[in-house]
C-alpha cells in the first residue's frame, strides 16, 4: 500500500484520534476514581441486572448496561439499500430503529465469495459520521482477508444528533450517550444473529475514543464480542472531565458537580474493565493525544485485566508507522477473531521503542 493511501486510510479509520487534536487546549477532560471494592459492586450490579423484571423497564435505564429482556424491540421493517456493484464486496445500507425518533444508519459490508464471514463492528469516537462506509476503498480495506464490517455511530453524534438544543450534546448528556450506545451494540448483535450470512460465533469490535469506551462497557455484559481492539478509550470520569481537551472550559464546572458524576459513575470503564467477557483485548495508547489525560489513562491501565495487550506509541507519527502502515491496522483484531489465539500475533513490532514493548500487562 502506498504511503498516500496508508495516510488516507489512517485518517478515515482513526478519524477521532486526529480530529481530537484540533480541539483547543483550553478544552480539557477529567473523571472520578471508582469506589472501593469495584469487583463487589460489579457483581452486585450484574445480579440486579439479571433479576430485573422486563415489566418494570418502561423507560430505558442508561445506568444498566445489559438490555432488559423484551425491551428495545425493532419497530417496523428494516429499510435496505443494497450496493452489489463492487467486485470485492457487497454493501447494505440499512435504517433500523428501536426508539421513537432515533433511526440508526447501519452498514453491513461483506466480502464476496464467502457464505458466512466473521464479523468486526466498527465504532469511532465522538464526533463521527457514517460517510466513511460509503467509500469503496475503505470498504475494500475493512473486508480484506474475508471479514464482514458492521458500521454505525453512537447516540448523539452524526445523523443521530437532532431535535435537541445546542447546549445538549454528547458530553453534557454523557450518561445517555454512553448508555444508549451500549444498548445499541447489543440490539445490533441481536439483529445480526437473525441473519444466516454471518459467522456470529466469531465477532470482534474495533473502538476508538468514546467508541472504545462503549466497546468496554458492552463486553462487560455481553460475551458475544470475542475480541476487542481499543484506541485511547475515555474513562475515569472525574479526572477525564476535569482535564480533557474535549471539554469546554465554560462548561467544565457543570460536569464536575456531584450529581453529574453520580449519573456517569455506573458507566465508568475503570469499574468494568476487570470483568470483560472478551478474552483477547488490545489497548493502544497514543501518548501525545490528550483527549484522555495521562492521569485518567493511568487509572484505565491499572484497571485492565493482566492478560490485556497494552501497546503505547510515543506520538501520532509512531502510531501511523507502527500500527497502520502497510494496511495492517486491523491485522491483530482479525487474527484474534479468526483464530481465538491472542498469542499467535507478534505485538513487539507495534511498540515504538524498547521501553514500550507490546505484550500483556503481566509481561512487564
């Protein structure tokens, strides 16, 4: 792959990483430390989730990760547009909906010649659009090596942000944005499982920024995601909201109020990382991207399970060279989904210097 195409794919596939750099330095994130004895709290919450009666779930509860049985059922038939013109893939553009006024544009892109390819879900950080999935080169890249790609955007971003006052946005409504999107991933997996053209025993998820956070929260309650590839997830909310470059200074104080932090506390990936159902997880960190401040990054790293593949890059240039060049951005994830063996892929080449060698946390 040429250098120009590599950079282009990088910008498309990792758009949130780059776009976050344009946020003024005056906008910074922060988040709070989780409460003591996280494991007990997670176990208690999981028990409550399992015991919840669907009759009581008249309104969507964003603080509960697992979608209660019998709720959020698709309303009406799927609207589908099929593009079968490309010799390498077919692209379905669907409109799906399980909430009033919130249709979701869902892309299912499959390589031609395979009856039931394994699946990778792609969820990029706020702010993002679905335009990338109309790009033939991107679709060819995502489906190479025989994988289906499923793309969508999270709540309160792209086409899903409408009919709201401008003061209400992804961060001001963080509980809703994250909770809704975690539920969406589960309902999308439910829908994909009704099809007979996908291998739903082999499913992975690529998440960037807020998309990585949503992937973590989903994997904490849904074992259908077998592998995760995460880039710079948001989390540790008191630190994140206090120091992130994404938070406008004139709004920051509102997000550090106890009532706001209490609402988002059940959606903190620091709390849920030890309980991931996915067995193969890679956490990639680009050290000069400051949307997630270093203090929050340290809390996230400390909470990650010991088997996680933690890879740090000194800067964006190193990330582009080591993780993306030659079209290899998704190679690790695809191998984990296909083989289920995280040890077969050499991660040492992903590190940018001997002090940041890739590998499991327990290796260091």
